[in-house]
């Protein structure tokens, strides 16, 4: 492989891998607090994309109960500029965070208050995911939707980098996705590691009982966790939707499976592990030859299988000591 092709694949892998990372962080946050995988996270990912699309376009013309609906007959005031898209993405992500809190109230809190087996909460979250996805399909149909042109303002569609006599072409949206993802990961790292809220979240994750005795409201910080997870999932959905379009209500399913592979690869409950796992899987997919692109979706799980054979706790996970 030539150096230009190698760098092209690296940049492509970092862009998609960063999205995998912020999406998988939603799984990681909930798992670190409750020890449960939230299967509804993929549905929140999908909702985030639809929320942002509604704010930036608002046209549902194909199918569903909202067929023919145009939320903004004279055009969305947020369309046509990068700042408008940024505001739409922020609002859509916040709404996705609110949905995450609602999911906690409906699917997790009742089970937790009864002391139910964690497996029941997992099944409950899966049921909520199916309800949300089917509700989306009833409302707007199963067709794909694309974000309108100009959501990134007057930026060129691609950036050209010259390497000798070779040209590396990077889509502008990929650069934006990577930059936004890295900034978000840095902010989240600061919040978790440096603020009182982050320290309280880590205390709840370490030992909820002891945290409660120290005056920390465990239920309050569980709600904060689900809100942050929903916000991350919704923003990831928006970033993917702006790049590839919204491929119907089930387009979060693939990313949900990738997110599971990421958190297991990086180490269950490890925030740095989720970031590293996402980037590793993104880079691995980017280097799949074009003639084998049909098998790209299997790369994440093949890599996961190989890594777990060597390191069962994941790349940055900690081996659990069984006390007897």
C-alpha cells in the first residue's frame, strides 16, 4: 500500500472510529453505574438523528402518519448555515438525553426498586428499544432521509492534501465529525475526572451503598448518567446521519452492535477503553480492501474474538478478582 493510501485509510478510520467511541461511551456510563447493558441506547441514537433532521428540515413526505407534514412551510430558520446545524444538533442531542432519562424511569428504575435480576432490566430495555423503533416507523415510515445541503455552511465538500505527486482527499464532514468527537471526549473526560459531579459519578459506580452513606443521591446521579448517555448517543446519531443519511428507523441497530463490540474490546466499564476500542475498530474497518467491503461489518467482531482470546478483560479492562 502506498503512503497516500495508508494515510487516507487512517483518516477515514479515525473519523468513523471517533463516532463509535462517543456512541459506546453511552453504553459504558450506564454499565459502570448499574452493571447492565442498555439495549435502548441504539434507539436513542436513531432518535437523535431524527430530532436534528426535524429541526433542520422538518419534511416527512414519503410514508407514515406524518406523511406530507412540513414543520416549516417557509423553510427552517436553522437551515442553510453551520451555526443553525450546530444548534439543531445540540437541541436534538439534549432531547435524546431527555429520552434517556425517560427510559431509565420506565425500564430500569421499577426493576431496580423491586430488586429484580439485572437480566430482567436488560430485557426491559430491549423491549423499550423495539417500541421506540416501531413508533418511529409508524410516524415517518421506513424510508431513508437525507439532511439538506448546506448544513456545514460554505465549507468545501472535501479537503485536498498533497503528498508529493499524490493527492489525499478527505470529506469535510469527516474532519468535522472527528473534531467534534475529540472535543466532546475531552470535555467528558474533564467532567468525569475533574468536577464534583464526575467524582460523585465515579463514587456511585465504585460502590452505590457507600456513596449513599456519604450523602450522595444515588438515584439523582443515575438520572444524570442516563441523560449523558442519551446525549452522547443522540449526537452520534446526528453525526452519522449528516454524513451517510438516516437509513430508516433501524439504522441504529448496526451501530448498537458495534457499540457492544467496542465496550467489550476496550474493557467493560472503562471510559478510556471505550475510546480506544472505538478508534481501533474504526481503523480496522478502514483498512478492509475494497473487494472485501461486503465483509466490513464482520471485522469488529472478528477483532473482538481475537483480542479476547489473548486478553479476556479487554484492552484496558481490569481483571476481576474472585474472592472466596
